[in-house]
């Protein structure tokens, strides 16, 4: 009924957009459903990092090659930090006292640098073996 | 994040029931830079031996800010000069990018884009452009050891208000690039504009452009980040200019 009221309020020429928006919404929901279903089937391994004063703890994470994994970054400072890795194409702000989850992989063996973009002296590496 | 983004997505889908095709060449990415302010310039100019399609220029300046981890609004100022005509202030546009999934969590990253374009001239109609943004990171593509990034935009348009027409154009943008180095990422991109997807019988003169692009970013850490994109697009049919150069320059800084 609410949808009918909204539809009646809209000029006739706009009907097409409403239909298109609904179709796009359905496609997006189907995509999300399929993605969530496949993600639940394989829960990724998790690794933890803390940002403490001007450094990461640990500064080096060992991760197996070829798997999807998450890194939980906990910011123990009062001020915001930004977990960033140009080589891994990730950039995510973590406010003071909070934590974030970064989804990564699968990666090939190598050393991948990350840093705090707000305090670039704080650096670390994900070492994929 | 997903709940908030989902609510915003639904609200925008309803509001979208209020949008023209803009033939600009700009790739929208579904990942939000939370708490980052940005100033961005996009430009394009066409080349063709037909005077009616030569030197078609478009320039924009955009100001944006990542208000939440899932929403970035931007204000865009559009300038254009049609072939053989003077510069005009074309439109003021309110853009919104919504990040719907965490980057890397699912098979692909999903976002939603919606903008309201207010025409500067009373003779032109306002417009809404909206649609999904999909990005797929494919690491070690085909066992080559190369990481690749693929982005797809599917934006539907609708004119609203005075002097509108009832066509429903669709703009398709595709970009695939090699993540060789943050400063230099070569790739290929495609831009297609279909004039009316709501009425296939009136679907005429779609335009298709494809060509190489380079994308890069230079991190100055606490002083911000500079990003660029530069591409050359070749027209694939008679309705499209022979060539178009497009570029993008962006400066962003976290606050």
C-alpha cells in the first residue's frame, strides 16, 4: 500500500526508473546472497595486529600462501590510525580504541608492506610463505 | 556497515524514482576512503575529422568527503564546450557513492552510485544517474603472478523536471588494469552509451569507445595522496568520435 501511495505521487515518466531501480536492487541482493553463501562455506583464517603508540605489534605476520584470510587491526591509541598497504590495495581508518577487519588474499609468496598512513614510521610486513 | 549501507541503498532506490545521460568518462569505484577529503578534476576532449564531433570538451571539478565507512558524497561542477561552441557552465551535480560490501570479503566488491544533476540552463532538464558499481580483485591472474583489478559501472539515467524526455539511457564503463606498481598501473577500458534501454525499438546510435589507460597514485603520507588516470579511447562505430583523450587528477587527504 505504501508503495502504491509513493507510485501515485510520482509523475508517469518516472515509473520506468522505479522499475529499473527495483531490478537493480534485486540483482544486487542476489549477488549479495550468493556472495554471503559462498563466504560462509569457507570462513577465512584470522590474524591479529595491534597499533600501540608508534608501531605495529607484531610488525611481521606469517601467513600461508594461497588462502583467503583476515587481519584484525586493533588501535590501542586514543587517536585514529589508518591501516594502509599500497601493494595490497588496502586503506582503512581505525579510530582510537576500536578495531577493524581487513580481508586479504589469496596471495603468492612474498613480503607485503603495510603502514599507518597517519604515522608512516609505523610499518610492518605480511610475510606469505 | 552493511545494514546502514543497505538502508541507504533502499532509500536511494526509492528516491531514484525522481535522472540524463552524461557522456563523461569517469570510472567510479565501490570502495570508500573513510575520513578522506578529496578534490578531483576530470576532463575529456574528442578528435574527429567531422566538425560536428571534433573538439567536444568536458571538464569537471569535484569536492568529496568520506563521511562514513560506507558513504561518500561529492559536489561536482561541470563545464562543457560542444563542437564549435563556447564554454558553458553545464550543471551542478550531487554525487553519492555507497560501499555495500567490505573490500575483499566476497567474490567481488559491490557499491551503488547515485547522483542528482541540476542543469545550469533552464532549457535543459535535470537528471538522476544511478546504478551498481562492481569491482573484482584477481590476484595471481591465470597463474601469471600478476595482480589485476577489474571495475564495472552500470549507470541508468533519467531526466526529470521541465524539458525532460522519457528515454532511459544506460552507460556501461569497464576498466581492467594490472597492479604493477602503485605509480603505474596500465590497463584497458571501455565506455558504452545506450540511448534508451526502456524501449528497445527506439534504441538507436549507441556509442562504444575502448582504449588503453594508465592509473597511478603517489603517497605523500601525512601530506595526502596524488592520484591520476589518463586514457585514450577509440570510437568503435560511426556514431562515436574517432578518438577521445580523458584524464583524471585527484588530491586526497585524511582528516
